[in-house]
């Protein structure tokens, strides 16, 4: 999941959207939230965390 979230491939982005639509309630946010934040910082790509947050807000 983390690899797909940080990927720039459209296929991976589409996969993440599908996962969020169908599994949002069962996502381990206590694990994912800090990992996404850390990866965005280390990779110097704040857009990763921005994209992740937007996905969480979608209906």
C-alpha cells in the first residue's frame, strides 16, 4: 500500500483510489498516517502527503 501511495504511476494511483473507496474503514490509519508523513519528508515530496490527505477526505 505504501509503495502504491508514493508511486507516480497512474496505475498505482488508480489502485489506491479503489482501495480507499472499498476499504477506507478498515485501513490501519495509526500505521499509515505516520509512515506517509515520514516518507514525504525523507523523499522531500510533500505532495505525497497532500495526495494521501485528499484521498481520505473523498466520499
